[in-house]
C-alpha cells in the first residue's frame, strides 16, 4: 500500500528541486517534514507542501499510521519550458529558459 501526491508546473528548475528531494529520500515522514520546513533552499516550500499532501492522503484515504510512514520514492520530472528573449548588444537576442517541474512523493509503511 502506498500513498502518493504530485504537484505540477512548479516554476523552479528540476535541478534545484532534486537537491532537496535527495535529502528526504528513505527518511521517516516526521524527519522529512522537519528537513523541508527548515532548509534554506527555495525548493523546500513546494516539497514541504507536496509531502504534507501525501501524508494527508495516507492518513485519510488509506488509514495508514503516521508513525510507520517512510518516504519511499520522491522524484522530479521536467515540465514545459517558458522561452523568453533577452536583448543583447548589436540587435541580437539571447534565449532565457524558465524551467518548470513536476514533483512526486510516494509514502509507504515500513515493515
């Protein structure tokens, strides 16, 4: 039995989100919540929200015990890229890519 939550189109680079997800993988839920709440990275907030959502899904939809929950999987997939133009010297234009992310967190009960 597993509970999952996903947030899509987060306006943050997947590379930055992955740093936070690597810290909470295979940790108990309470430890993972504390890490994401107190980390100084900008990705901490959206990861914290999706983690709380997965926890609520586990407790309300699957009647899982909060004390036994572990972050079994967490991954980020790249979303669509917003392409913008930056004016440069002599009439040229450089592209700016504003990346988005899809964050998924899966919780399981430890045996």
